[in-house]
C-alpha cells in the first residue's frame, strides 16, 4: 500500500530548500570561491564629503607574497595590475570607490597581513573588517588561514568640516592706536573621533599671509559623538594699524597627543573674516622731542691709542696715553656697557613754539609725557639729557612747530641753526630729534724747573720750547691723514695752526686750541740740549665738550746727557753751594780747569826745550 502524500510537509521541505538556496547565493556573493590553501584580501576606500579627486595612500604588507597577485579596480574600469617589492610590501593610491584585491595568498604558511592608510589632511579615518564594527584608526592587522581564507577591509574617510565665526565681524577703530579683542567660535558638527582636542588660531591680514597679526591662546575641547565646540580669543589686537583692511582667522583642531589635525583657512569664508573700517579723520597729532649725544670714538682710534701706550718712552707719557685710552674705550660707538661719561648728566634746553596756520601762537597748555611729564605752552622750555625724549599730545592738526636747542655751548648740533620745524599731521607723531657732538679744546702748557743742585736764571726762564701740532681725521687716524683747514688758539699767544705747524712756549705759558668734535690731536715737543722732557708727545681725541690738557714739563739738568756747558749752572763738590752760571764763566771753586791748564803748559815747555837742543 502506497504511502499517502502530506501536502503540509511538502510545503515545509520546499521552504527550507529555498532558504538554503538563498543563503548559498549570499555566501557566494560575499566570498569568492577559494581553493584549499588559497586566500584573498580586498581593500576598499569609501569617501564621505570632500572631493572625488582626493587621493589616499595605502601600504599593504603580507607575511608571504609567493604566488600572490594584486590589482586595483574601479567600477566600470579595467583592473590595473600591481606588485609587491622585495620587502613584501605594496603601495597603492585609492580614490573614492576604488578597490585593491590581492589573491592567491598562501594561507598554509606565514599568512599575516597589515593594511595602513597614510593620514589624509582634513579627513577622519576608520575601517571595518568583513562588515564588523568600525575602528577609528589608520592601520589594521589580521591573519588568513584555512578557517578564514578571505578578508575584506573597508576604509571610510570622512571630510571634517571645521567652522569658525569671528565676533565682531566689523570693527571701527577710534584712533591709530586703538586695540580690540576678537573672539572666534570654532565648531565641528560631525565626523570627529571621540577624545581630547587642542584648538589653535592665528590672525592674519589678508594683505600679508606670511606674518601673523596675533596668536590666540590655545584651548582644549572634548569631542563627543563626532562633535566639538570651542572659543578662541585674540587679545589686544592693534586694529588701528589695520584700518581699511581685512583680518582673517586661520584655525587648527588637532587631536591631543596625535598628528591628526583639521584646519580651516578659507580666505573666501566671510564668517572667519573681520573687516576693519577706515579711521575717522584725525583732529590732533603729537610731537616727540628727543635728545642724544654722539661719541666719535672708533675702534681704529682705540687701536691707535693703544699703540701710543705701547710706544710711550717714559712713565709720564704712558700714564697720559693710558688715561686717554681708557676714556676712548668708555666712549666706543655702540658700547652699551658704559654710560657716556662727562656728558650723561648734561641737560640741554629746548624752546618750543606752537602756532596756527596764520602763524599766531596757540593759547593754552599741552600735556607731555615720556622721560618727563608736565605741561607746556608756546614759548615754553623743557630740558632733556642724553637718551631722553618727551611727546606732546593733542596738538591740533595743522599746528606749526619750531623747536630750538639753546645754551649748548661747546656742542655741535646736527640740526641746522639748532632748529627743527614742521607741521603736525592728524593721527601722526612728528619728530624733532637732536644729536650733539661735543666741541672741545686741546690745551698745551709748559712748565720748567731745575734739577737738584741747579737754579733757573732769568735767561733760562726765557728759553723757547718748540711743539709740532698735528690734527688727524678720526676716520683716518691709522694713516695719519691730516685734517685740512686752520684751528684758532688763544692764551699766552694767539694765532692759527694747521696740521704740522709749530708753536713755541716758554715756562709758564699755555695756549688752548679750539678743536672740532672727533679730531685726533697729537703734540710733539722737540728735544733741547741740557733739558730733560717729561713727555716727548701727547695725543688724544676731543669729545663731550671737554678740554684736554697736555702739560709738558722740562727740567734743566746739563749733566743728564745733553751737555752744553757754555751756559750751565754747576754745583761745587766741596762746598755744596749752588751758583748761577753765565756763558764763558768758569766755576772758581773747581780745580779741574786749573790742573788741566797746568798740565798743558808743562807739556808745551818740554817740547820747546827739545827743539832748542
């Protein structure tokens, strides 16, 4: 008896077979048909946002590449073959939607793999393996074996959009010196991996993107669910300096302790741009008066002064030369270690005249500040030392000013007639700078005295001593280049000297030569018989309005090596008394001349007797 068919059972069997068939189809779709011992690896690049032309770099490393083959494909395009290098590494560039397939991988040997994407600026990167959970990282690793012959790695690159909004968007400066704070709200609305981020910003003028106007203090922010918020502040921006220009905020969001960063630097984005309005017409300006002293000392002058010290032939000359060397060193140009001695406390007076366009003096007082503070009116005075300055504020636009340096005797001013004139311009600082160089003098004095045992007669006191005076340019002291022109002198005598001229002085006489700043003066005394010199030459540079004195002392001493006894004073070795001698007068207390004469007479008599015989 034939069994009776069960329709319900047949329907269940058919349904089960259909389900198995569908599962089989999906299995075939998910994995390629792989032979035993053979594996495959596919890497797909998916891009959200950004540009389709953006390229992403991948590096694939296999434990065993023997027999493996690789190709890059994109929908609708022919595959492009790729190959591994000797280090079992393959590099490839994948655009959005491109896939890299590696097949014929031997899963019975070392079958490890790693896939790493190079960080793409402005993108957040994550990957999935075989459709599993997403991991925010640039590198994944895995192993292929007989139980897991196939691996599909899908990288997703999401463009991170950093948005900024500056506040205020427009600023109207009140003056050229106006400063303002500028805030910038920074947001990322999606795509960030969770964690801590650092937000930094730089403010630039759109006319100069190489030099930042200001830097914001960095802030920390926490990203959650792909979002982030933070606020930057640019403190004390000198907006008055950028009147009529635009400032733009460039922002970077960087994952803390990582190289992953995202920026926003779009010049066309109005939200990150601040417009600085033009300055209103200025109705006032300022006037700055400054004072400085110039020191003419040069390195070469110091070298020559050192040479004078080294070549000094006696202690007195060396002492004077060393003193001048020390002064020159203290006054070296640019020497910030030394104050300008002799002039640092010198006060220079300035008279300030302020008039309107019709040359009528302004009324009222104007405040000034700087190294000194106070008020001044037209015709008033102020005193300044070296390195000091004052600024007179709130002078009406168009004011005419005249600043005159007064009472600076022995000082040469770099301004013609010691005066600076000009007009005050609105919103600007006018300058009246004065630099002075000391105009000094060089004195030569003569002192005479007698050595022990001698005295000076009136005749000796009238002895003339000759001095040669040279004037050298401070820039050419090393070549001893003479300064042209004549220099006046006064004192015991009056006249003029040019470089190389001579002048004579007696004991007690002195002359003072007016010398321009920076002139190097050298005085050489000619030697004279029977007189010893304290110094043969003295030299120095004039500066700071000082007077240098070269004192030459000569001592009458006929026994010192220069014998000229025709007019000498000698000392008796017996009596110890001192006598003044005149020309052709012998010392009656000395027996040497008498003995000499007697011996001579005896020799002459003996000769005469021989001739008679």
